[in-house]
C-alpha cells in the first residue's frame, strides 16, 4: 500500500456536488492499494500514518502526531499511486490491485482507522472526486508498506 499524507488546515471531498467527507485540521491521505497488498500492509500503514510526527510541538519541532493531537483524517482511495511512468508516457497500472480486491482492503483500512477514535472521513471508492484542501506548511510525506521509499 502506498499513501501520500498531507497535513491540512481543512479538506473536503465532493462526488457529483455532494459532500462525502469534510475535515478541519488534520491529515488528508491519498491511499493506493497494490495487487500484492493484504491486511498486514493496511495495519502497518495505518499505524505509521496516525503516529507520524508531522505536527509542531511548543518548540516548533515536528514532534507530534495526529493521534497525539486528536486530529481529523480524510481517507481518499487513489489507484493512480501505483502508476508506473518509467517507460513511455502513459502510466501503467499493472501493479494496482483489481477494483474488487482494492475496495475490500480499502474498507478494512477505513474500518480499522475508525477504531483509533479520531474523526475519520472518506471519499467514495472508484468515483470521480473533487478534492479541495488547504495545505498546512505544506507538509507532504510518502509512505509505502513495502518500504520502497
């Protein structure tokens, strides 16, 4: 699994002008699921994301996590994170999980995230979404359950 984690002042997801999720200060997480991923990958990535120390402490050091500060989290599925652009100009999505498998694992990830007691909002799986956000910093972190980066 791969995630692009952005620290935000606010974020909102709309599908066909309907708001599917909205958060205040917290994390916007774009989540990609690979064909080799399983629940262990989801568990690892979730633990990593909610505990990422990317919020400032009293000394302006990135030393606090979303969990420490009770921050909101917006989860948005994004298969394009597995787009391979190394060859040619059109990305290959060979490594992305098939939609049915990805939806199941995405659902598991959301379910587990909600157990954290943080406010968890989502987009809509496999929908065309308008994602609106106000970056905070900006702070953007890439996380990969296979530790490729």
